[in-house]
């Protein structure tokens, strides 16, 4: 994000938001922006659960005020806007940080219940240091249980094994692009709003999406035939704070935020499980078929997906940092 765009966003947010922090009596108020607005995306509800917990536990110390989502700052511009102090707190997809913090979404490959290991863990401290280099305080990555609320491939024709993807055109998110290409398919970048038409017209043969996150609210069940029931990565929601805003908080206020993160991570597991079940039921009701791969094909699918993403991270992260991440995430277990 260039300086002109950053200044323009500050103007759009209004003069009241130009101060790094707002204070009323002894309470410090942080301004929050999210990738998605609440009410449509279950992932947005994760960010707002965090906000509500901070406001509950932080009475008289710290509070969070929600400013908006894409109506305030375009989603892909939000990470740089946070770095520049346009607002203080952010929630959104971990992979939105890929271009700002190399490896900033590496917890997509986490084998742990809390993708970052939870506050106080060695992995969490690693993520804190990774983000500090860009002036950001990493708070946490909240996701469903392993295999719940994650990325899936949906197609117009049946796919029974990874080899069936070869030659297909698949709309991807940044984090699934590497798997799709490794499988021999063509990766297509489209915003969510264009997926329906692309599937309806056959411009793409399929797409990746974390099914628990409002799949049928987009109406995609009406232009899709098959869900390949093989989850990939962790998806979920990252929560971060501008480093300058974090440093100005008292230790008690910082502890409130970390407590809220830990409680949000626990809550999110049940939330994504509930939404995944609802989405799959709605997909079946619309006539979609949920395809279960054989055990051998599931293993091969997962191996290709994970190794493709590890290879990507190895190419964008400093060698020593990547090696530390691989150890902490138990790559070779």
C-alpha cells in the first residue's frame, strides 16, 4: 500500500480514527477492522467473539470498537493499513498476510488443536517474532478441530482421486494455489463474488473454499455437483494488533487481549463444527454429492497438499526461520 492510498484510507475512516488510540477515563479503546462483516460470514463471528470477550474482561482497562470491514478498507489492503496504523486491531484469513509477512500464515500447516499452539507456547512466540519484523503484534490463529472448517475442493464433475484434477481449471485462494498447481490443474484467481457465474458458465471446473464459511449463503450449491470431502490446511481466523498500539497498552490490558484470544480459540472449534454440519446438510439437500476418497487417495491428496505448501514457504522464508518453523510445526513427525 503506497502512502497516497494509506492517507486516503485515513481520510475515509474519519478524523476521529487518526489517533493511534482513543481513551475515555482509564479505558483504552482500540479500533478494529475485519476482512468480513458480521452476519454473513461465520468467520467474521470469530473476530467479533474476540471483541466481545475483550469488552467483557477488560472493563475499565481496554475495549475494542468495531469500525467496519471492506466498506472501510478493501480486504487485501487491510494488512498494510494495520501496519501503517490506520486502525489498531484486525481479524481475517491468515493467508491475507502472505505478501506482508512471508510465512505469516504458516500455521495453516499446524498439527495442533490451536494452530499457533496457544498463547505461551514456543510456536506462538515464534509467530509473535515473525510479525514483529513488520510492526505487528500477532495475537492468535483460531480454527476448527483438525479437519474441521478447512479448505475443500468443489467441482462440476466427479473427482475420485487427485489425478482427476489434472487439466481442470480451479478457482483458488492464495493458500490452495500451490496444491492445485502441484496436482496438475490450472489455478484461477477470482474474488468470491465471481465464483457463482464462473461455475455456472463453466469458466472454471471447480473452486476451493472453507465450506463451513457460508458456502450455501453464496448459492454455490446451485452451480456445483460434487464436494470432495478431503480437508486441507487449517483455514480459520487470525487476530493481530498494530505493534505501536500494543506497546501502549498496560500489562493488565495486554493480558486481557491474550485471555480473550485463548477463549476465542476454544469457542471457535465448536462454532466451525456446527457450521460445517449445517453447510454439508444444505449441500446435500440441494442435490450435491459429497465424495469420500479411498484411504490411499486421501493420504496421497493430503501429502501433495502439505508438501506443496511447505515448498512454497521454504522459497519465501529465510532458511533459518523456515527451519525453526518446520521443527516447531513437527513437519517430519
